[in-house]
DNA sequence: ATGACGGTGTGGCACCGA
C-alpha cells in the first residue's frame, strides 16, 4: 500500500499536474489540501475519468480537502465531530484492502498567522479538538493514518534556518507541544522512521528563490498509529513537482507499507 | 529582509497563505 499527501494550493490550477503525478506515482490514496473549491465545483468527472474515487469537503477561495482513492472508501467524515468549524479542513474515510481496514484522516491544519493573534488561538483550539477526536478514532480504528499539511515544523532540523524562525509561526513551542500531544496518543512520524537526507523540506516559499536555495520547512506529515508502524517500509518527499512550471509551494510526501 | 510570489475574488487592488 502506498499513501501520499500533497497541498496543491488550488485544485483548479493544479489538476493537470495532479493527474500527471498520480499517473506516474500509483498510490492507493492521496490526501489533497487547499483545493479552494466548493463541493459543486469539485472536478469529480475528470478524476473519475482517470479512475479515482473522491471524498471531498471544500469551500470557496480557502481551505478544502479531498481523499482520492483507487478503491471506494467508507465511513466518510467531514471536519471534527462536535467542533463547530466554518472552515473545511478535514475529510476522513476507511480503506478496506486484502490486508484489512485502514482509517485515513486528511487534515489541513490552520496556518495560525502569528502567535498572539485570533488565528493562532483558533489553531490551538483546532489542534486540541483534533487530538480529542483522533483519540476516539484510534480506539475504534487502531490502524490509522493521519496525514496532511500540519503547518507545524516538529523540530529545528525541520527548519532551514531555526534561528531566523525561532518563535515564529510553525515553529513556536506551543505549536510543537500540541503536535507532540497528538503524537503521544500513539502515532509516529513515518518520515523519521528512516534515515533521511539532511535539509529535507516539504514547503518552500514562492518568494526569494527559496526553492533554488533549498530554504524550506517540513510541515507536511504522515503519522501512522502503533499498529501500522511496523508495516511502514519507506517515506519520501518528491521534490519533482516543485520544479514544474506553476508549481504548488508544497511537495508531496509518500509513505509505503508492507500491506 | 517591514519586501519578495502566487491564488482568489470581482479587482483597478486587498487578503491570505507559510
């Protein structure tokens, strides 16, 4: 089984690239963030024509998430139950394969703007609500993958210039503490199960030649539950789509499982 | 590095992302 996550920064703009990437990278499921499309504008037709099932939860202009799968998924949830959220940031579903069920949660964490702002407070509340929900999901679905754009760089080694970014959004102690609390429910960062090249990022600013200079952050993650940890055989970042004409500012992350 | 770039909306720019 192969899973991927990619913040495409507008599915309308990136649909051709996404379809090309999926054709070259035959994953079983991909979690897509920042579709920026209301559900009535979601390109199900084009995706279906390419063989993809889609569960999506979107809105105009901002946010929006989708799970694209080769097989149909069940138990689809949108957003966090009991957490009243106007922003479309979560879609979840259950994949059933020959090796059993795997629960997939696709999450687009709030950006948070800057510490001390209302948006930062919302990010913290959102992460707390997510943790409570994931705890419950883990009890009913021990084989669980939480993947998406977390908008948090877990450690300094996930930041191209930790001194410049110290205390800045994505790198604050408060965000990292919330992320650790989520992980302590019984999840592991698939990327760190393996030796990785130093200076591995998933996002590079569009400005200031950041990609060419490899100045980025690792903020897109695939977390797997303890029950799946032993099955993970690889986790990589594919920088190729970031080199395309009109790229997303994020690169896809792929995890492979012996399932 | 108070900037930069890119997407969206209905714009002549502002807002947001990260």
